[in-house]
């Protein structure tokens, strides 16, 4: 196993277990503790893990990964999810696209569509889609976050509530075992909530790392989502929670 694959599996394992010792990781991957410590140092520098008392933990429920880390984390999976979701969007549709690196990939996947009207509180989405001459991009007003180009605040909420669109496409930071959708910033969540309330259909785009990831702020339940687009079949107990709703699950190959 190469170092990149091992580090990816370390991140997945720590998220599942919550805390794993250096010795356990060394034994699991059949490498020396020194190799694991180098892996942990690299992953900690990328804000994917935190070193703690002879082992490693996942980031807490109040702090998201840095935007630069989220841009590259599971990038190929996000692109597959985005292409799958974009195929469900017809030409000449009206859309919301919210803050998130996965929704930015959806914007790229929509560049070949025609006649779209896209309302967004994500400057990066606007920068991607404005080059499509047949697509009208409407950018919400509000406070622009320097860290990721997201737009939030009361003005953003008032703006979003003026519209009723065909499809709202949202990302999320975490999905709890009971199907609760979670995020880190309550201001961002308020805008995403307004998008759900003002969309005829709601698509959730989320890669497999979001299942079981902790975050502090509740957005909605999975039952309020019409379709989930992901890259792996949701594991138990998430699959059971979703099966009890009318949410359709689309898994990208």
C-alpha cells in the first residue's frame, strides 16, 4: 500500500473509531510507529486529524476543515457525484446552489447545460458558471466570508426567500446515524434551510466521508431531501434511516 492510500484509510478509520493509538495503526497497516507518526503529522498539517495523547482523533464538532483541504479531499468522488446530480437537472431549470466544494463541482458539471437560472450564495459557483453564456447567474447579497467565498447573513436570507426554484442543490458537513443533516456555521445553515424551504425538489450531494461526521448545527432531516447523491452505498445505520423516508439514493459509479 502506498503512503497516500494508507493515509486516506487512516482518516476513514479515525472517523469511524473517534480515537486510535499509534500502535494500533502501526499494527493495522504493518508499518513502523515512526511511519505512522509521519503520516499523522502530514494529516494534522492538512487539518484532517489531530494528534492527542499517544494517538489521533478526528476534528471536533465545532470546526470544519480548511477550505484548501476541502477542495482536494475526495475530489474525484465529488466529481463523480456532481456529474450524476447534473444529469438529473434539465435544461431551462431554475436552481439554488449553496456553499461547498461539492456544489462547486456540480457547477462545473452544469457548464454544458442551457437556459439555466442559478441563484447562489457561493462566489466560487458564480465564477464557474458565468462563463456559460446561456446561463443566468444571480448572486445573493450579504457578508462574504474570506475563507471560502461563501455569502451569509440576514441580507442573504431575505434574498433567497424571494425565489421559488425547481431544484435546490446543497452540500453538508455531516450526516448523523438517525439521518440528521449537520453543519458547522449556524449562519450558513440558516441560508441552506431557506433553500430547502423554497425549492420544489432538494438534492443533497455528499461523499462517503460525511456519514457519521460530527458537526454542531442541525440543518434538517434526510426525510426533507428528495434525492441524495453520493459515491458509496450508505452504511448501517444510515441506510436504514434513509430507507424509512422517501429520499431516493443515487450512487455514482
